[in-house]
C-alpha cells in the first residue's frame, strides 16, 4: 500500500469512500467515509476522524467508538464543514473487545495520518 490518498479518476467521483488506515503494527483496517450527519446511524462502530486539506495527506484527529463521543463534541463536529474533517467508520467488527484492540492499535500509530489508501 502506498502512503497518502491515491489520485485517480475514482478519487474525483468517490473521494476516500473506502480506504485503509494502518495501526502501529502496520495492520490495515478498512474504513468507509460517511457524512457527519450520518454519525447517529452507526452507534456501534469505530469512528476515525481526520483533518483534511487539499493536496495533503489526512491528519489523524481521533479514533474511538461513536458512542464514546460526548453529545457536545458530536454537535461541534457536525457543525464543522465536511471539507475540513473526514469521518470514517469501521464496519467489520461489532465485538467490543476487538474494537478496543483496533482503537488502541490505531491510536498508538503516530504516522496514521499518512497511511490512507483508497480502495474503491
């Protein structure tokens, strides 16, 4: 996997829709990009938030379970512009222990911000 988003035709039509974020052990986890207003639909999922700017790799901001977001933080995030923050959910596990392992792995990777690859 290359570091950073790939710039392809599909990037223009479906930017970062499906992508991998790598943990500290280089383990890739598949995430799906969603809109902030859809956060309430995925309460049992892992959420990764990144700061995004044109022509730069996304910068890791936060990862955790959506239910762990405080209402105040959730409302603040919803008000921010979609082009400033990226919201990614991991749908492939609902087991809370496994989710905690994934969150810990991603949180420990300080280079997580450069480990994004678009897969669709």
